């Protein structure tokens, strides 16, 4: 089975531009998570969905960030407008359940905002 | 509050040495789950193991072994006869049953295995 798929793998954009990151979870997984990884803050949970519904978005840094999951096989994380401090690796992960289940991570999207 | 501490920021060993990566956690939940992930230079996060708070049996998988001790709130990871391919950043993570599903990661230990 295919793992979690993310696109693009790398994104370089200028400050002020809109950025959209995409994720396809593992088929049959009911939970989808978005994380951000930086040297300073490590791995941070931004938001997660259960059956396409956002459950906890308390980790979303500010209103410039938004995430959607229109169906069970697709999610987007959008940053508008982007800022240099948004530069990070963004990971999508999915899991069968929440508490007792491991998460499987995608390869990540390395975002650079200049 | 939940917290995971990986006190070793970087470890360097020579191939075939054994190495232990330390993980200490804090939680008030009686039911919780511990995880280890590997992040090789290519960047992806690879799941290695999950352990629940009611199972203190040590686990061995090939050259990898895990020692879970509730008395010291530790979940240490040992690689026996390390290989260059083991070079990666290793993350310990915790999820408590009453924490809304959040997975709390430690800061990671960067392991460098030299030939």
C-alpha cells in the first residue's frame, strides 16, 4: 500500500504569496494530522482531522494558516500571505485511530519563504 | 502537562558499537502511549515502536531494543552493533489518553555512526 503522499516536496516562494500544501493519507485511516518542524521549535502539531472534520486546530499559528479536508483522501494546508518565518518542513501524517495508534508520516514539504 | 525530554542532543559512535538513546517523559495520565520515530537524512519520519503504559515488557526487534521503566518514567532505545545506516535523528514521543490526542515529541537525538 502507498504511504502518505505529500506535494510538493519543495516549495520556494516570496513573502506575501499564497502557498498550498497537499496531502493524501493512507487509505482507510480516519485521522489526518499536519505538523511543522523547525530547528527552534521541533515538531509541532498544527491541526488534526477525524473523518474529514477538524478536531483540534489550537496549534495553527495564526489566521494566515488554514486547513481543509474535503474528502477522506485529500487535505490541504494553506498559508496566505506567507512570511519568511513560515519557512519549515511541513509533515502530513495519518492513523487508524487516535490515542493508541501510531501515526504514519509523509515525506514532508520543505517550504522556503524569501 | 506532558513533556518528553531527550537529554542527548548528539551522539557519535563508531560502527559496531552499541548505543543507547535516552527518553524521559512526564504525564499525569495513567494510560498513555510512548513511541519512537527515526528521521534519516532523507527527512521522512519512520515509525519504529509503540508501547502502552500497562506493558513494561522490554521489546527486541533485530538490533533494536527498548527498555520501558515506569518507575523512572523512561523509555530508552538501544541499538546493538550500530551501522552507518542507523545515522539519523531519533524522536521519542508521548500521547496521554486525556490530552486530546496530541502527540508530544522530544527534541530528538542526532545519532552519527562513523565507519
